[in-house]
C-alpha cells in the first residue's frame, strides 16, 4: 500500500525531519484520498519510525556527524588544530 509512495515519504522526512506521522498521513490523503484514511495512522507511525531509524543508522555509520562537531574550547586552547586522531574509549589512554 505504501511502497509506491516510499521514496516520496522518505524525501519528506529528509526535508522536514520533525514531520509527524499525522503530517505524513495528511499529505498521503491529499495525494490519494480513496486509499488513505484516518484509520491508517498506526501503520504510518510504524513506517515513519522504521524509516527514521534507517536514516539515523546511516548518519551514525557514515560518521559525518562527529566530524562536523566543533573542537572543544579546551582542545583549542591546547593547540589542537582539529586534526582527527584515533578515538580512545573510556579512561585508558594509549
């Protein structure tokens, strides 16, 4: 039922990350009122949740989100020029 509109829905969510499932359903209803009704809200909620999780996974796996963060003031004061270094986990320095 939603497959023909999947690319469009993903594009809406990419352009407006805060778009609610109700907003998605409203847009779908405007496109095809005979197919989409208010009773479809739960299914749209599940699909929107799934697609958002996929998008979040791509952002996390890509790693671009951490590269875009500004250097901390302490790092800047210590002369760190923002050159990426290997990540250290916990309090064990290598």
